């Protein structure tokens, strides 16, 4: 006979399971775990089991995604209706595969997915009974609540009386151990899973933080260049007011301006009075070899104003007054 708790095959007439020592004789559909036998699964054991299940599901869905892409390429799915159908299929496929996998296996004789079986875990109702397909469906749907609560529904699991996550509470289920021994496999898999999660999160943070930091450093350079440009325009304007002509260079104004090393030069156009500040080639890609230009304009009352602009520099990298 098969053990209603762990599914191990035992000799006919046996009173206790050879594997988990559970009492035999009740059918898998109605057998409940004795209250003194229930050992609720820990957070890391469940995390490791879910990690394994997600790998298995990815092994199924990812190749199908490639097949859908190949079909799209061969059929030339350029019409809106065909494209929409493929997009819907791409979104529904993982959900359907996940639903079929979790519902069929958690309501099965062993009450566990492959990940839970490997780690000697089983899904039961709060009385220790095997769950049916309806409750398994409710449990799968209730996972959405654990997701939309920013995973708090999962993290609350170690702190509840029966080690239930939010979706367990909603569906009236819990996850129990089928063996009393400590599960070293779960620890190893959990460590490996956390390593991959860390790499994934670190990659996302790096993808966001590195460009943001680079933009920050560029903005700092353009703000300094803005100050240098204002000093240069004041020097040119004063020279023009005093002599009636535009200086051929900034040095001709005899105004001492400390030009930072990230600028290759501050050039004055003697024909137009335009002041150009060019960044060095070793600057970040957003401003390398590019220029901030200060163009003089005369108002009807004879005053001179300056318009700042950036040649091929993204507006968000420039000071507000230079956009």
C-alpha cells in the first residue's frame, strides 16, 4: 500500500510507513496528519522548492517563446490582429503552464510539486488533509495577493502560527514536512537561489545606478562650465563696451579665468562675439568633444543678453538656464 502522507510504497498490512512513520490504513483522499506529526515547512525550505519549480517552468516556457517568435517571423505577423494574438499568447502561456503545473500536482496523491517533493514537503489543508483541485486552484490564484503586497504575503510566513503565507491563509492551506529530519538540501538550494537573486538584483541596481551616477557627474561638469561661460561672457561684454569691438580671444580681455581641466578651451569668435566652451574627449559620452555655446543678442534698448545652448548635448544634462 502507498503512504497517504508521503506516497512511499509499503508492504500490505503494514501499520506504519517505512519512510515517514505515518499511520497507514486511511485512503489518500481522506487521510489527515495527526496533530503531533505535523511539522510545518520553514521559509527557506519553501523558497528553495519554489526556486526549483520556477526553473522547471522556465525550461518549458522559454523554448515555447522561441517557437512563437519563429512562427511570427515565418508568417510575417505584421498585421495588428496577428501581432495582438501573439502578444496575448506570450502573456497567457506562462500563466496557463503555471496553473496546470501547481494545481494538478498539489492536488495529486503526493500533494506536492517536483520542487516540494525533492525537499520532502507537501501541501495540505489546515487539518492535514489532501487538498482537491478547487482548493489548489484557489491557492494558485491567491498567490497574486502575496505578489501585489510587495511580497509581504511571502515574508509573513515565518511569523504565523502554522507557517502560512498570505495565499495559504486565503486558501485554507499550509505546507508541511513529510520527514522530521533537517533538510540540508533546502539550505544548499536556498543559498544558491539567493546567490542568483543577489546577482539579478545587483544587475538591476547597477543598470540603474551607473547611468544615473554618470549623468550626475556630467551635470556637475556642465554646471561648472556654465559658471565659466558666464565669467567669459562678462569679460567679452565689458571689453566690447570699453573698446567698441569684440576681442579676438579671451586672453585679450585681460580677465583671469580659471579654466578647469575637463574643458579643452574657451574660444571667442571675433566676428560674432560667440563664446564656446568645449569638453575634453576623455569626458563621459554625453559631453565628450561637445560644446556649450553662449551667443550674444542685442535688445532694442541697446543692452546685450546671452543665450546659452548645448550642441548635441542632451537637455537633461545641461543647467536649466541653458536648455
